[in-house]
C-alpha cells in the first residue's frame, strides 16, 4: 500500500518552549526503560546532570545500563543496593521502595539534576507501597528546570494527568512469548 507524502503539517495554534517536560512511558510492550535511557543519553549530551532511580530489583543481569550510565557521570540509585531497610512492619521490598521514593523526592526537590528518571515507579505506586498523590504533587511542584521520565506498566491516571507526553508501548509481539529469553546486548 502506498500513500502520498505530506504536503503541509499542522502546527498547534501557539508554540512555546518549556523549562522542563514530564514524560511517561507505559504499556505492556518492550521499550519503556530503553526509551528512558535514550532520553538520558540526550540529556548527558547537553551537559545536564542526570539521576536515575530504579524502583524494581533488577538483579545482576541488568547492570549493563547502570555501569554505562555511571561511566557517563549519571547519579544512579537502584533498589537492591544502597537503600536501607529498617522497618519491622513492612516487607523488605516495600520498605526499600519507600526509601527509594524518599530519595527520589529529595533529588527532584533539590533541583540539581535536570533529568530525573524514575524507572519502574508505577509498580510500587500500583501496589500501594508509595503514595501516588505524593509522587504526582512532587512532580507537579518540582523546580522548573527539572524534567522527569517515569516508566512502568499501568501508569496511574493521576500520573498520566501530570505528564506532558505519555507513550503507551503496545506489544505486537514479544520474543518471550515463544520462549526466547532476555538477550544480553539487546534486553540488558
Ligand atoms: P525494556 O527495558 O527492554 O525497554 P520495558 O522497560 O518496556 O523493557 P519491563 O516491563 O521493564 O519493560 O521489562 C523489562 C524486561 O522484560 C526486558 O528484558 C524486556 O525485554 C522484557 N519485556 C518487556 N515487555 C515484555 C513483554 N510484553 N513480554 C515479555 N517480556 C517483556
Ligand atoms: Mg522497564
């Protein structure tokens, strides 16, 4: 099937630059975190200070992107290393997710990083481990020069609302469906 090349493109009625942008990558297809790291690369290229906070235990297989990020000067915090667990009432994972959020919030509020990636943050939000309203208000009231990328399936409606750009990765096929396991160099 062919189609005509576009002759003119539509602009919104008024355009303006923004001091910062909030992006959400959600959906059940592959690419949410990969696209966040793509944005990270662009921010690094502009000399911005970048922070990444990962909210799910990634295991040792995921260290590739963390290692390269750190090598490029990114401040990187990942659940499973660094965050303390000092609660008797909460499960270890819940307590660590809360610590990770407390830390992410302070990084956002400090305003020294121009990009903050909140990787897989939708999961602890949806499990009730961290307060969605608090995450959303922290993002809404952030310092004006701080851009945010949040990733994970099933982004809560309030997170979608506060974002400027929301992309839903839709799975058309995934190799795992036919038993192909995550591939080094591609998936991690
Ligand atoms: P990626 O990190 O590759 O961009 P993602 O962030 O969109 O993936 P996650 O839910 O964070 O998706 O999953 C991380 C891992 O699970 C990756 O190895 C990815 O290839 C794999 N994965 C992503 N989507 C699917 C899917 N629909 N079915 C099976 N595995 C998936
Ligand atoms: Mg991911």
